[in-house]
């Protein structure tokens, strides 16, 4: 699974990319590695559990289509080449991103005041 980087700088002129497809990824991790990285950063156990696509489809056809694509075709992003070819992007790993998050605020937000 690929994980996107931080907000990119202003885009280059469109003609630089006309007719080109660029897959974006900042890291490549298995679901088990993602769970381990999240657990390390958040400080509590995280376990990967695959949800059947039929159940995902009941919630979101788009999300199910994305997961089906990851399962059948997968992603083939050359992350080192992407980083080399686009050094202007502030690339970071999933572990770096998780370490920058305030997990207490994200997982246990304060109740809204009336």
C-alpha cells in the first residue's frame, strides 16, 4: 500500500506533465507494517483485519473499488525514483508522518462545548 506525502509545493507548469501519468507514493508498506507503525506511534495495539469487499461495498462503492484494485492489480510505484525525480516535494515515510501526529487529540477529542 502506498502512502502519500505532505502537501506539495506549487505545481510546475502544466506542460511539464502533459501526456504523462505520475503515480504518487511516499512509502510502501504491507497492512501488517502499517498496523505496527500506527501502534508504535499511538502507543496502543493496532491489528490489521481485512474486511470482506462485499461489506465495504455496502458502505462505499468507491472505497471497495480502490481496495479491490489494491488486491488484484496492486500498486507499482518506484518510490526511490519518484523521490529522486521530484526532490522539490517534501517526501516523508509513514513512520515519520505517524510520529508527527497528536494521537491523543485525534483519538480522544475534547467534547464540544455548548
